[in-house]
C-alpha cells in the first residue's frame, strides 16, 4: 500500500479548537496497517500540545485514520507555533507524494511573554573564559521593545566575581 498524510484541520487554538491530521492508504485494505511518523515544528510536545505518539493504526477494512492535535492551554503569550508530522518509510508500505503535513497552533493569552533558559543546567571549563546561556522568549514583546530579565544565580561552589563575572 501507499500512505499519505494531510492536515485536514490545519488550525488549532489554545483553549478549544483541535487540529487534525488524516493518514490515508491505498491498495489492500484487508489487514491493519501501522504507520510511523515523526513530529517536528516550532511547538514543543507536552508543553504546547498533548502527546500524539509516533505511530498510528489504520484498521483492517479502513482506508484512513486521524491523529488529533490537542493544544495545551498555558498562561503565556506566544506567537503561532507549528506541528509538522513527517511519515517515515517502512517495508510495510510506500510513501505517497504527500508525506508531510502541518497544523498551526494559535494562542489565546495576552500580557507578557514567558522567558526561560533553554537548558536546565549549564557548565563550562574555566579555561574557556566564558560560557553562554541561551534564553528564549515565547512571543515578541509589545512593539518589539527590549525585554529585561531579572535572574538569580543559586547553588554551586563558584564564587561570584572571583570565579565568574557577568556580561549583559
């Protein structure tokens, strides 16, 4: 059989609207078919949308099945984010011409965007001279204004201004 994917509901929103992907097969329908996929895009699994797994079952006798994308309603203002599903090849089926589809998640929050470190921990060799810590902002600030982030260093045995200093 050949399999394809489409975003049959390509817009989802925090606080209600779900997105939907439809995986379709052609050829022999007499047995069930498991189709593997990989999720990508700018949205983060479990933070921006509920778990969807990495494979879907098309039952015997059916030519298609759906994957529902349920956004997580968080309290942070965010720019629109995408979830792209890419079908993966398998000896059980051939990939059709449409092997990738995208759903866009829109936000329902106002106010300040969320700010956070990209990594939970960071370390570096003293000889390196510096370490960089990446920070992400969930949405553009009002009218692309500067964002000031207050932070605190806690834990560890390094002594401020002796073992390390700060640059902005």
